[in-house]
């Protein structure tokens, strides 16, 4: 009978537990990623174009953002204290408080007019309308490049890059699926024509 020291037993147990935790985190991450993709697709499908004049933008706790009561009632308690990028904008004649996607928050000018895709109170994407607004964004980006970015800003930048890559991949997948469907329809049509001529 081989005797194993208690040190080796402890090491084996720790290895098994860590491996189990890593596998669990992998599957949980995949599940959350799929859920985020579904939510993103829902937001994109409900998005509408709007012209916004940005009055102010800040990152603040959700409870201090003066969002509509319905939104605050639907938000879980843990998210009400979390900081979110809030944009105060004039939409037509009305001044509204909106929540921006964290990936595009830096692209929103402090004071300027933008063309945005808005889903409810959530800003999905923005494009500057005027040259002066574009110039202002470039100046803000230049100032931001000079100063050292915080960890949050670096992570948001990475998130924006990954989101752009994901959007590109989703568009490519849609076009591939559409081409495949079109080819199948053309093949069916040719098969029908062959049957008719024979």
C-alpha cells in the first residue's frame, strides 16, 4: 500500500476545487454572454433615430440621475446605487434624462447636436452632425490622450472595441445567413424549372 502525504492530498483537493470553479465560471460566462447578445439585439430592433442636443453628461449613481419613476421601480436595488453614464439632452421641445451605452459615452460631446439611435431612454449610438461638434470631440479626445486614463476608462475603451467587433461579426453572420438562404431559394427555383421542362 502506497502512503500519500497529507500535503499531496491537500494539493490534489485544491486543484480539483479550482478546476471545478474555472469550469463553472466558463459556463456562467457563456450564459451571460448569450443573454447580453439577446438584450443587445432587442435594443437594436427597438431603436429609433433621434436628433439630440446634449446639455450635460455625467457618470453618477442611478438613484441621483432623476430618471423616470417607472425606470427606478423596474431596476433591481443593487443597480440603483451603481454608477451609470447619464446624458441630459433636449429631444425636440422636451428635455430628457437618458442613459448612454458605456462604450459610446466618450463619443458624446458635452454641448452639441448629435444624431443618435435611441431605444426607450437608452442611447445606443451617436454621430456628430456639425463640423464644430466633430472638432470639439477631437479636442476632447486630444485632452483625454494627454492625461492618464483611469482603470474604468481603459476598461470602457476595451469594452467599446469588443462591442464594435461583436457588432461587425453579427452583421457578417447575418449577411452570410442571408446569402445562404438566397442560394437555397435559387437552387429550389432551378430544380422546379428543371422539373417543368422535363
